[in-house]
């Protein structure tokens, strides 16, 4: 069974970021993966959001 796709608002709540952050991210090159449905609907898979969170894991503030 497929998991339901999340709206930008739902994804922003899971990530703890603003809706505007996700909108800018899609415009600038999409670090957070999303699914384009038709010409207007942008949706997110929960598994992709969890993978993005894991990819942002840091061990130190001087890591970069």
C-alpha cells in the first residue's frame, strides 16, 4: 500500500520549517525531494522527508 503524499504545509510541520522555506527550496534546486503532480501540485513523501532529516545530521558545528 502506498503512503499518502503530504502537502507543503504538512511537510513544513514535519521538518519544522516555514512553507516559504520549502517553496524557495523547490525554486532554487530542491534539496528536499518532492513529487510534482500535474502543473501545480507539489507533494512530499514522508520517507523522503525522513531521509532529508538524516542527511542533515551533523556531529559538530565546525563540520562544514
